[in-house]
C-alpha cells in the first residue's frame, strides 16, 4: 500500500475473520485463491489506513493535515500452504511493518480454523 507517511514505526495489528461459505469455493469445497486474496487486500487496506490516520502530519498551526489514502502498488509474496474449505473460519492479521515518506509496507497473515 502506498501513502505519504513519515513514520518508520510498526503499527498495532488489525484482525478480522470470516466464515467460508459455498459461494467462496469450487465444487470440491476448496476456497478460491481469489477469495482469500480479496480478504488480504481488505485487511491490508484497513491496517494501512489506521496507520495513516494515526500518523497524520501536523501543519504549521499544530492542526492535523489531511487524511492520506492507501492503494495497493505491489504484492511481493504469497504462499498458499494448505487448502481452506467451506465451513473454515478464515482469520486475518494485518499490520504495518515499515513506513517511509511515500510508502507503507503491510504484512497480512491468514490462518484457517476448522
């Protein structure tokens, strides 16, 4: 996710979960990778926006500057370790692990609870 933050500290994690339904899966009951990627995108966005909102720069009068926006610029790495199935609870944890003037790096980890 990209932004205009000047902090280099990590943020508190954002967690969310969702029960996997038949519409999320193929006929064999395996959840589509795209469904998981969409959940990762949303968790990463929320983590980035919370970080950006909490770290807004002050202007010359001591007032907070405008809220920045986050966009996904690049997905660096993704491994699907095991399949997720209908009825599984997808648990996601996203957090900003690095930030500089024009970019934040967000890590999202997904676990499946049966």
